[in-house]
C-alpha cells in the first residue's frame, strides 16, 4: 500500500495510507489520524472528503460522466423505464422479465394508503408547500407500517419495504396535489404502469375523459431516471447520516426530502421556473439577467446553473434539454420559457464569469419546463425530484445498513467560541 507523509514545517509527523478506488480515484485514509496524532482535518461542506465506500453511482464532474451501477445514464434513459432503474440501484443488477413483473406486482399491491392517513391531508392549509406534506407523510409511514425487519429474509423484506415506499410515496405525492387543488383523491389502478398511474392519480377527472398521454408517460420515466441517484449529494448524505444512527428507513428518507427542499439543491427546479417567469414578466433582458447573476451585491442567481461536482455540462441537463424539445414538439406546443432558457444558456456559456467558474446548466435547468408541459404545477417540481431520487436514497440507506465499516456519523469541528469563563450569579450581573 502506498503511503503519504505528513510534515509540519520540516518535521515528518504522520504516514497516511493511500487508497485507490475502482476508477483509479486516490484518497488519503485518515480514519486514525486523530487517534494517532490528535489532529483532525478541516473541510466545510465535505467537498474534498470521502464519507463512505459506495458501489451505487459513479460520476466524473470534470468529464461529465454519470453511471448507475456501471451503466451510463444515457443508455438507461433510452433503454429502461424507471422501475427497472429503481431495481438496478437497489439490487445492483437490472431485473429480468420475471423479476420486473414481480416488482410491478409488489408496487401495485402496496400502492394504497391506510385510510386514516387520508385525514392528515385534509387538515393542511391550502397554501402548504407539497414538500412539507411529503416529508411528514413519509415519516408517518413508519407509524402505519412499522415492521421493517431487514434481518429476517433480507431480500424479501427489502423488496417489501422498498416497493411499499416507492409506491406509497407516489400516491402521497399525487394525493398532495389533489388536496391542494381541492379535488377528490384518485386511487391507484392496476391497469397502469408506475408513471401512468401517477399521472392518472394526478389528473383523472370524473367530468372529462382522461387517459395519461403516452408522451408524458415516456418523458416522466426519463425524468425520474435522470433524478434517481447522484452519489453523495446533500440529501443522500442526509439519508446516510440519519441511517447511521439506525433510525428506520422512513425517517431517513423523510430527512432526505427535507434536505432536497432547499433552493440550492432539489428546490432549484422550482426556482428556475420562477426565475424564467420573473425574466419574462418583468421584461428583463437575458443580458440584464446575466449581469444581475454576476453582481455580488444582487441576490439574483442563475438558478439551474453551477454544481458542486460538475465543472462541465451536467450530462443530465444535456439529456433534459433534448427531451424538453422532443416533448414540446410531440405535444405541438412551444414555451416562451424554453426560448428564454436556451438564450440564457447560450449567453452564460459565452461569458467569462461563468466560463472561469465552470458554471454550466445542471439537471434542474430544463426539467421544470418539461414538468410544466405535463401540467405539473411549479410547487410540485421538487416533489417530482424526490420521487425520482427515492430509489437512490433507499439504495444508499441499505448499502450503509450492510456495510461493516459504517459507524455513526459524527464529524468534528474547529471551535471558535469563547474560552472557559465562569457564571456570575444573576443578582450580580
Ligand atoms: C442539485 O450535489 C449534487 O449532486 C446535487 C444534484 C443532485 O442530483 O443531487 O446535482 C442536484 O442540487 C443541482 C444544483 C441545483 N442548484 C442550483 O441550480 C442553485 C444555483 N446554483 C448555485 O447555488 C451553486 O452553483 C451550487 C450551490 C449548486 C454549487 O455551489 P458551489 O459549488 O458551492 O459553488 P460556489 O457557491 O462556491 O460558487 C463558486 C463561484 C462563486 O463566485 P466567486 O465567489 O468565486 O466569485 O460561482 C458563483 C459563486 O458566486 N456561482 C454562481 C452560481 N453558482 C455559483 N453565480 C451565479 N449563478 C449561479 N448559479
């Protein structure tokens, strides 16, 4: 094993084992550095820190590569549907026809919600953000389905737990939308596939004939695949951290939903549309928008641009941009927001500020326009991201659950508070 030597001034203080992963990635193994030297490392936001070993997703931010269990995202989006990719992330291999059919059966079997859960929806105010309902209902599943015993018959238990979560979250998402528009819930139906079921639960109406548009169904499968996993991102790290305390899967996923909600993370797809609408409605030119995004005194940011890891075009954004044009063409529609987005992208990609900082469109830049074309409201966009990311969160939770190295997550800190001082009694203060 290679070793790195740590010097302070000219004094060698420590030898650090050097690890190499399957993609020739090099890391310094500092697991014992505090025990051996009393020192810790400092890396706010963990941008340079490997928190675990994982076999689920590989991405190369410099080359714009994304692979789920070794399969390139471009192939999965073209050749598979979302249920196959969910199975792949969780089981490590694509399902054969028999396994795919069994998974679909389990998803249908577990698609209904306990009738008492329906009362919860009714009590939320109509202005509630759907992500708060999704997070609350997600963790409430542990009250109605407490048995998650991954020890006995792990494979069967895992399939039951996972398909229950995948299926019920989809129902919760659709029921949330129906509640917020004041409509009756539409139950899932055996006759539909995973994505068609979701669209039917969202948009079925008793007063007009509704069948899910096949263009929408195909696009939704691709969009959910694009969102299905992304290595140790903010929300997945939250899920693994919660899992490391041995909290149950529903609690960990609910934490992932809350982490995803933020506009710097999954909330960006909603923020992109709001940004494009602001540009359109306020009559801001693209040139002015780019100028505002570069102005440090202006809080305006080019939402959907930039990424912690991708320092080139996010491969998912490339696929989403192509899908966006295809869906609008198939629907015989145009969208002024898409025109603004394309002009914004072209302008930014030729601007020194964005080039210097390696700021490119990320997964959120175009996906919102496709969700809009399906009739999904802006405040539901991050819910759609969560539905897509769910199998990734589950896969990472289970990977942690089976990893002998995993300890409870507990980072250290650099203390910047006051040195010790003593209490003066209240009457003397
Ligand atoms: C997702 O991690 C994942 O994998 C996440 C995700 C997933 O699938 O899980 O890919 C999903 O979260 C995608 C990202 C969605 N968020 C947004 O689109 C929000 C807008 N983007 C920014 O908030 C930002 O780019 C982040 C948060 C995404 C990344 O921030 P970093 O890597 O911490 O970059 P930074 O804040 O250090 O910025 C570096 C420079 C700064 O300028 P300087 O101080 O060097 O002068 O770039 C600037 C920033 O001000 N900058 C931007 C910008 N993003 C960064 N300037 C204008 N517009 C932007 N969008």
